[in-house]
C-alpha cells in the first residue's frame, strides 16, 4: 500500500459478495491495436476483475461472443461487429454508454477514450461492491480537462510537494517513463485528457531537438491512456533560444520561427494538445514590451497551431508590480483591466485560463470577475490541486468545497443565471471550447502528492472537470472507498474529516476574506501576516491598530467591486449585503465592527482561530480511532502528518491571534489569547540534544523562541 495505484487498487471484495458469479466470463475488446485506449481498457478490466472478484475473464479481440461478456469498444465498432444496439442517447466526444442490464455489460465510447473511461467507471462500481443494474450515457461538460505540471527541466517542481519530477532530470526527459505511464492511468480513470508537462515559468531549452524527442516519448507513454501532451512556452524563445534579435509577435521572422518550431513539435508529437502561455506576468516576457496586446501575443501561437488543431491556453494571471504608495492600486483588478478590452479579439483556438479568484489560489477569494467579462472569448477555470497556500500537503485540506464556492457562483450577467460552471463549459455564452485546468504537481514520491489524503483532491478535480455539478461529499466518499476499502467506520470518519478540513484551515489561517495570511513573499507557508502589506505585490490586509480590510468598493475604495455585473457589484458595494466571509475582502472596517453574526471582527478572528485549530486537532484523534482498520503503512504515514497538523494549527492560531492582539490591544472575550496557563515552554526544560533559536516572524513561537 505505497500509494502508487492511488484509487485504482482494485482491492479484493469480501468473499461474501460472491462477485465472481456476478461478472461476465469474457471480455470482448472490439477492434483495438495495442496502443489504443480500448486495448488498455481490456487489460485493465481483466486485471480489475481478477483482483476485485478473483475471477478470470477471457480476453477476446475483435469478435462478439454469444455467452455473457463485458463488451468494450466504440459505439460504431459495436454496431459493425455485434449488430443492433438499443436506442442510446447522443454522446459528446469522449462520452460513453454503460449498461449492466441483461447478460452482457456494454461499455461503449463515442471514441476510444470514452470506452476506456467507461471501463474505469465499471471497475469503480465493482470495487465499491456495487452490482446494481444500470444503463446510462454520460458526456463531459467540456472538452478541456487538463492538468498542469510546473516541472522544471532540472527535475525540480515549482510548488511541488511530492518529490522531484517524473518527467525531467538534468535538463532532459528521463529515460524510464514508467511513472509517466502510471500517471496516465490515474488521469485516464478521472477522464483527464491532457497534461502540460513543464512549468508555466518556462525554460526555452525545452525546444531543443533532444527534448522534442523526449516529449515524443512522453506522448507515446501517455497515448494508450488517451492523455495528450501540451507544453508551456517562454514568450522570448525566438530571441533567447532561436538567436533572433526580437520576439515581437508581429515580426515576420518571429512568426516563421514559431510556426517552424510548431511543425517540429508535431513531427515528434503528432497529437499534441497545444500550448500554455504565461506572458507579461511576474517577470515573464510577453508581448507588452513591443507594445503589442495580449491578444496579439496569444494569436501568434494560435495561428501556428491551427493547421494541427492545437489549442492555446493563455493565462489571465497577468499583473504588474504595484506602486506601494498608491492606496487605490489593487492587483485583484488586473485581469479584467487587461483582458476585458480584448474580448472578441482572440482566435477561436485560444482559451483564456482564469484562476478561480482574482488574486492567487487563496483560502477564500470571491469569484474572479473576469468570468463575467469575456462574452466572446473561450474561457477555462484554473484550480490548484497542489496545496500551495493551503498547507502544502502537510495539512489535510479537501478542496472541492472551496472550488464549489466559485463553480456554483451565479455572476448574473445581463441579469440572467450565469453560473461559473456554465460559463467555463461554454454553455452560457455559446462557446465551443472551454473547461478546466488544475495545477497538480505530482512527483516521484509513491504517494504522488506527498500525502495519501491529498489524492482526494486530484480524484475530485477530475470528477468536477467532467461534471462540475458533482457533489463534494459524494465524490470524497467514492474516493475513500476506492482508496481505503468499504469499512463503514472508515468511510464515516474520513468523510467527516475531509468535509471539515477546508473550513478548519480557513478558520485558523485567514478568515472573513482577509486572504491566507501565510508568508506571501516566497514560501506561501506558515503564518506571516506582516508580509501581506507593504510589498510590491499588494496591500492586502491594510490592518492597523483600529481598522482592517481592503476597501474595494466603487464609492470609496479601489473600485474592484465595479468589475462585477450590476447585481453582484451592488451586493459587494454595500457592507450590509456583503457576506461575512468576504467582509474584509471588500470593506475596510473597525476591528470592533459588528458582523452579521453579531460578533466583532476581532472576536471573530480569535474565535475562528481557536475553533479551527480545535477541529484540526480532532483529526488526529479521529484518525487514531481507525487503527487496525487501515493498513499500517498508510495509517502511520497519515498519522504522522495529522500529528504535525495538530501542532501547526496551534502555531497558526497563536501567531495570528497574538499578532492582531498586539496590534489592536483588544482583549479576547474568552481570555485565551496571550494567556496560556497550561503551557510549558520547551526552552525552559532541560534540553538534551536540542538548542534554542529565535523564530521569525516572532509570533510563530511563544516568546519568539523555539527549539531545534
Ligand atoms: C503563484 C506561484 C508561482 C507561480 C504563479 C503562476 O506562487 O510559483 O509561478 O502563481 O501561477 O501562485 O504563474
């Protein structure tokens, strides 16, 4: 149980289910070559049935069999080979039909990929002991269901917490691509159809001929799983790598250079998904240096890709350093300021990839207003599975409840229902392309992400990319059963822990919309509220001894609320109609301001930090109650992480509570903050093999002193 198989363990069901008598004796694989996803579907079904049910099913290629079979293939192949098929609903690309009614199990895709997805769906049912009779068709909500890896060519991963890259080492693609195949298998099972393999802060030497061959090998490893490869580009490549004296997107030699590179890429990767581009952001080069628009920049790549059907994912995460003295400067406004004027100017194969909130993967943000401002442009939502600001896999934080605050948000464009999930899938504004991308950053650690429990986020991301209306609790329950088995106590306990985890982290890190309060300058980890202000990236908490929060209203503040459609803007403009959970995002108030809940802001801070840390501490004891019900290897690993979280949630609680207590001098009604009658300071004990050191920020340890 080292985690490599993730949720695809195919653990044997208890003998009592007698499932071998309930599954067909043959697997009919229609018309599959060895590298096709249908072929993989066949072998996956055979392995799965054996492992889950202990039954050996014969693999039969290319012909229908009269006796009971699992038939896997495309609908078209089925009609040709097996004859009539009852009426099945129309399927989109990658969709599938699954029927377990009657003698046969039919797993029929609209294409090869869909057939493989259906096979995983059937196995997921069996692995959960579900033998019910079903017959249904399902199709993806959107064609773009991608993941992004921020892997560097030297093998490190930006914001990756699961070990070094599975793709790159020492400047080139690794020899042994076993892990890439295993990743492809996991991704196919959650219906992800493309991976951008290198960091958005891209290194142009990915385009060397040796690396193009390497990309070809990665694509070969992924292809049987229906997963395509995409790459991130560095805008300045024609100059820094190609030796031209410019990278101006309108310059003809630059245009030629990119189309030549694109040709070479497609020679190596004939089915490449496309490009991901971060330009003019955080020091990355872009079109602005030549006074060209972001649309002109994006279209440069779009045109090079058009002959091949490729897509440009162009990131909306574009912002400049702010002028600290300008109190109206607000980075949250950057995306709309840059992109709204360009709506309609992008080629049809450009998709603007928009982070869920206007800043950067914070623990709570309002929905990015850009979703409501691009009516004639394709869009996709960008989520983050790697827990960059969210405990870096050392804290349990099940993210779908956070993602749903955005996906289910109704932006009321033109006073009509406009859920973000309907905008990014293209439904609301009738766009052909759209969908989602998530920064995942798995590494070579056998747990993939560094922690067993974080894999629920990857699993659920795939499910939401397929169907953004899926329910977070139902998704995590499937994941738990597939990952840890069918014990009802395990299911109940882990469901509870998972569902409580984001609200808990929110409470002990940054609540009321004040952002995450982590160190913002580099690590994005651990409490460091002092770094949130007075830096070139933002002026976010605007806290002083009497007031806190950022006034983003049109009337008195930065004007950010005016970027939303009228009804939403009006709601946020007025503090009475702004929900408490975003109060400090939109308004600058006294610490003694009374929230809708009746509490003052400062008392809410104290209470939330205590209750959040209390909940996090309960995870440890909840998990300990599962001893003996989860295998020892995973039990101990998770226990260790939760033990750490228990302590670190207290560090968070005390650091933040004390920081604001020191700033405001407003005492805690419950007299907890700054009073720790029970506490024994480690530095006061006889230290054998430890020494003391002074921490920074000072609030991160009582009396600023920790031991090491
Ligand atoms: C921030 C990360 C940084 C990324 C950047 C991005 O801290 O490492 O390069 O986003 O998304 O969240 O481009």
